[in-house]
C-alpha cells in the first residue's frame, strides 16, 4: 500500500532525524547523539534576513518591565535545606 501524494509531500518537508548510540571508550557511559537536518531554500532565509528587526537594549528593558507589571510573579520563599 503506497502513500498518498499529500502524505509524501508532508514527509518531504519534515526534518531528517538521525540517532547514533554508542558506548564511551572506557565503557562507563552511553552516548546518545541526535542529528536533526532541515533543508530549506536560500530564498526562505533571505526573506527572514531582509525582514529583520533591530531591537535596542532600551526597548527590551521596557518590554520586560511592562511584561512583569502585567504578569506579576508571587514571591517564592527559598529555604536552605541545611537549616530547615
């Protein structure tokens, strides 16, 4: 049973994921390496770079201050486990 054209197109757009699992040279560790490869046309990245926005440090600080004013976090009490 073959895949539909729509499913084949969808699978082609997904990243290629490779897993490599091996033991360390001394045998004490398992090393699991994941490689994720995506292939995109250069026009995609050029469009992103052409539409880049320059952010000033002041803008970031003001935005963070506005965010925390609107979304206050309750104070968290940190206890020292040694003195608890």
